[in-house]
């Protein structure tokens, strides 16, 4: 089982991948709960019953493991049991701010650079001219 830390950001896959509607790229840990707390946020018993045959090495009872609450970029929150997370896919995202300076560009270049960033999954950027 991975050690998730509060307020840290992670990306990972889950078992089964298609059960939850969201992907788990760049999600932040906002809570770590036991079963009695997790059931206040989600129907843990129903989820456990629905996916138990798709998750290797899952305890028989949903009361026997830990739950992590994640928040995505859009602010949506999801509770996952730790056995539902594929440990070998977990990546701790160490977010940094970078500054890139490009000289001698035209207005068309600015559009191209913006499009290239967007096409590669970077949507939190600012471009300014001097």
C-alpha cells in the first residue's frame, strides 16, 4: 500500500479503471479516513461489492482498509479505498513553476506556442509580451 500524504498531489490508475468516471491525474489528497468516516462521504459497501472481483488482494470486508479522499483540478472529490489503487502506477507530482523566455517572436509565434502547450496538457500558463 502506498503512503499518501495530505496536500500532496499524485497521479495513478485504479481497479477497475472504468468504474469511476474521473481519471486520477494530478489529484490532491484532502483526507485519510477509516471505514466509519468514509461511509459518510460515499456508499463504500456498494462500491466494495461492485468491484471486489476486479481488485486483487482486497480484504473481505470494506471495514478492513483505509480510504483516501482526493480532489481533482475541477474541485470534485472522490473517496477511494487503498486496495482499489494500483500501487505500481502511483506517481508523486512535484509541481514547480517554470519561466521560459523566447526572444524575437511574432504574434503568430505566440499563438503557436500557446497551442503547443495546450496540446501537451499544459493549461495553466500565461504568456506576456514585453
